[in-house]
């Protein structure tokens, strides 16, 4: 279809850098008379490793043409590209937002790098991520977690799944069809947590995202504003949580200046908070299960078992609860004393 369309002639050709180069090499795309060239999401293309492809395409086109380069940010690589391939370019910049939205509650957690996964796990335990707000409502609030690299998205999503959370990764390596399936799963409630890079989350608009976690602090303040803009839209409230290691306090100060107000410090949820939430969810599960059509069937079976084995119904209920957790410890163990944790964190 592409070949036949190009052979008939086209006023406008839209394509990815790799696909455009493919047609240039096959001589199926003639750009010798090109008059206009648009590079959309230029910073994203360079971040995804298309710098050489973009320069190859620009080099193959006529020297004099109208070029429009669109970019959400202007890193040095973009400015260098413009300097080499654009003649007397006009720089048009929209006024950047200097403050973050007031509908998003912003908090930060002081945490060591190796403690991030446990901190995130505890946050997921105590915050209502994925929980329905009322009986019969749609899927509850979702969370997007930002990391710096494509590899980190996969690794963190795997760790979260191994801990029982419904998580998926989204990064520049995903083909468009796979990205669309992942976003659709987030919208429907099939998954509650999306681990993403800045580039992969560009343009993401999902109403149910109520939490944004900056697992890795962004490299600049503008990226922070874009990240937390994934929540708190259309007047809805949202939550933004920023993980800050000791060496990143300076960036925290810069982010606070952009936010226009101090960001509230919070602690990692305690063992007591996590265990209280676990007990509360356990009680809710019991209450909802009593309304199941199968309740009376199982009640009869339990009653029969208790009579035959001369045990109480309470003991049978406890045994069934143990079956539900696969012998894993239900409650977190108390944190070790602070002095002991400090010693354990030191390298040998």
C-alpha cells in the first residue's frame, strides 16, 4: 500500500525516520523537489536513538527548503541540529508554565537508592491505588511511576509484579500496537501501575491516573512539571510523590522554586500503617465474600468439616485464611532498630 501510494505521487508523506530512510534507499521516495520538512517531537526522536537517521534524512533533502522543528524541550543536541541544517531559523517558544497545578498534592520522601523499591511497595500498600471509591464504580485510581531508563522500566515492573501488584512497563522499545494495548489495559483497570520513561509517557492522557511517583528524580524542573501533569487534570485532584536521595536535595530545591510553593515532606509508611491496611483489606474481603452466591455452599462444607473433625468454625476460618496467603507472612515484621539498619547499610 505504501509503495503504490508513493508511486502515484503524494503531497504529504508522514513516516518514522527508519521507514523514510528505507524508502530513500529503495528509491521509492523522491525528495529532490521537497519544499517543506517537519520534524515533530524532535527531542523524543533523538532520545530514542534516531539522531543519525534524522541527520541522514536532512542531508538527503534539498539545501533550501522550509523546515519546521517542533520540540517540547530544547536540549543542546536539538540546538546543534538546528544550527547545522536550518538557515536563519526563527525560534518560537510558547510561554512555559512556571508553576505546577494546584489540584495536585506534592510530597517528597528522603530515601536511599537501595530503599526505593521497599518505599514504593509500602506506599502501594497504604494508598488506595486501584481501589474502587464506591460499590459498582469503575476501576479505581491508577499510578504512573517514572524512571530514567528503558531497562529500569522493565526491571521495576517485574519487581512489582513479583510482589503481587498489577504493573506494566512502557518505553521506547515497545511497538505502537503493544503500547496501545498497555494503555488500554491501564484505562480499563486490567493494570493499575504503569512504569514509564519521560519519552514513553509523552502525550499519555488517562483519566484514572491519580498518583505520579518520581521513582528517579528528573534531570530538570521542566520534566518534573510534565510528569506530574499526568494527574490532577480537568479539576480532579491528584497525588505526586518524589523520591529524593541525599545527593539530590539541590534538585529538590529547584523543583520547589518551579512549583511556587514548598513540597511537603513525608516519611516511608511504617510497619504499623501497612499492617493496619492489610488487616482492613482482609476484613473487607470477608464482608464482600459473604454476599457471594457460593457463600452458603461453603458454609455448609465448613460446618460439616468442623463437626467431623471436632474443631471450631473459628479454627477452620483461620486455616482457610492461611490457604489464601500461600503460607507467606501476612504481617510485616517490625523494622530493625535505626542503629542496626545504619550498620547494615554500610559496605563491607
